[in-house]
C-alpha cells in the first residue's frame, strides 16, 4: 500500500536552477541555497522515497490564458524541461507514475474537485528548479517517479487557501488507497514572500515568512482562514502562491515532526526548505476499502454496457499518439497531407503498424476499441469522404441502408464546413 512518509516545502525560484546549472556550490552568496536543499536530498534518500507528488505552478509557459485551469494533474510517463524563453535546461526528463496519477485523478474527482488533466506538456522552473536540487543524482536526475499537480495561481480568480487544504485531505486518502507499495513524499513548491511585478516588486517580509512556517506546522487551520488579499499584503502578490503549501499540509496528519527548516533571502525571494515527517496513524483497511468503492461509484458498471467504451484517463494515455494524429486534421496543412501523403505523415507521427492499418483501412470500430475517441473519428471522416451516419453504420457492423432503417428519418451529415460539407450533402 502507498504511504505518505512526509511533506517537503521548497521554493521554486529560477535562481535555484540557475545556481545549480552554473555550479555556484562554493560561492558564499549561493551556498546557503545548496545547504538547504542538501537536507531534503538526504532525507529523501534516507527514507527511500519512491515517488514525489510535486505541487507547483507553471509560470505562463505551458499553461497559457487560452485555457487556464485551477488544478491540473499530470498523468504522463515522462515530463521534460520547458523552454521558458532562453532555451530549455539541459536536464533529464522526470519519470511519471501513470497509474498513481490516474488513481489520484479518479479520487479527487470523486471527492468533487473539478480537476483538469494534462499530458505531453513540458514543465518549467516551478517544477524542475526544486526537483533538480532534490534529485539523488546530479546528472541523471531523480531516479524515482513523480506525479505533478499544476495549480493555476497566476490568473485571478484562483482557489483559496481553504480549498487547497481540503484538496490535500482528499489527496491523503487517494494516496493511501493506492494498492502498490510506495513511499511517497508530498512536495509543495513556491514562495516564500516575494513580488516580481510592478512598483512594489522586490517586496519581502521575512518576519511573516517565519510566522507562516510556524502556523503551517502547528496551526494550519488558521492559514486556511486567510484571504488571498491578506497573503498578498503580507508576502507579496506572487508570494501568495504559498497557498499551494496548504495542499501538502492537508495531506499530512495533524501531528507532524519538523526535521528541517531553513530560509535564505539573498535577492528577490525568501528561499525556504522544510521537511515534515508524518507521525499520524495510517488509514485502516476498512477505511481504504470504503474509499476505493467511493472512487469507483460513479463509473461502476458503465464499462459492462454492451457496445459501450467509456473514454477514461487510461485510454487517453495509452492511445494519445493516435488520438493526437487524428485530431491534427483540424490544421489545414495536416489535412492536406492526410489525403496526399498519408504514409509519410503517419511515419512522422511514429504510428505503429497496427495504428497505420486502422487509419488506412478505416477500421472505425477497431479504433474505438483501441482507445480512440469518437470525436476525432468524426474529424477524420469528412477528410476521407465519409459522413457521420456512414461511420455509425460501420461501427454497428451494418450497411448504411440498414442503419438508416433504424432512424426515424434518413439523413446524411458531417462536422465538415464549406465545400466539404456541400460535397458530403448526398
Ligand atoms: Fe511560482
């Protein structure tokens, strides 16, 4: 059974990655940063941590304002470094624990958190700055696995401190009900006090930071009652990202043992490293059983409906490559090559032989069984001259005529627009 061994708090300022990449270990101005992180590195090693649940915010790198979500859980098998403008860091990808991500995703949604999910997104310094300092191998990176939770804190409104704390409580139950034997640490990143924009940029409040750390350890409930405006006033507007630390604290039991705590404010951010060991009792087998049933309550049985194939995180991860390839037909150039240069195009997207055959031979139902969502099939259909009813008929193993007899009115239609729509109006 997975077990939460403890919680880690660490700032994620780009300074940290910069210090590491430019080898500032022995420079007195930078050494305290390495000193702080060395405690975390040792603790993680000593406690044989397998998986780091990383709570961070992206800095408008991979998560832009075209679709901005409050809580976004990664469920990928690998996470690479993002290019934040000056080129990506030369640092190894982090290995994702896909099954744990999926389990936590199901659990949080069952607990009524409207989580978003991501795959194939490079991650920025919010994630990799602290991870590269915690990693047990300087060159090979973190040898264990990760589950990333991106919290959108940079476009207001955002979830409040209390919501973060409650999410942490559910996260605890989710992890404790995961069947694999894993030592998990919850890593909260960000903060402490800082402000990087506007006339107030450079604001720091070390006294508040110490008080925040005191309260986080012994009276987190008090922190959940604070409004975002109060966090901004005391710790700077960007420093208000410390509400993410309440997710970590919520995932620990009431009683924790702080085995390391340090802060260092050399420039713009008060850089903190803290470690809390979880001293609470683990969940009972009865609690775990009950929670597992709760997680699966909504979907239980849907997978047994005849001819029904619910599109789950599991399918989405497994069949991402093919879904992505088919989704790309919304781009005119891809669509044109889909018609004129399909073999080369499929090879460029590294589709397997099975995947290529299904596309080439219009194996609609096989693609559904494989994990393709219908909603990219109906995008592919007009590109290859099929209407929706023709795809429906094929999936049911019928001729178009047989299928139309099962409808009140015989109709042909498609999601295509313009000239393609007119051509398919037959
Ligand atoms: Fe941040």
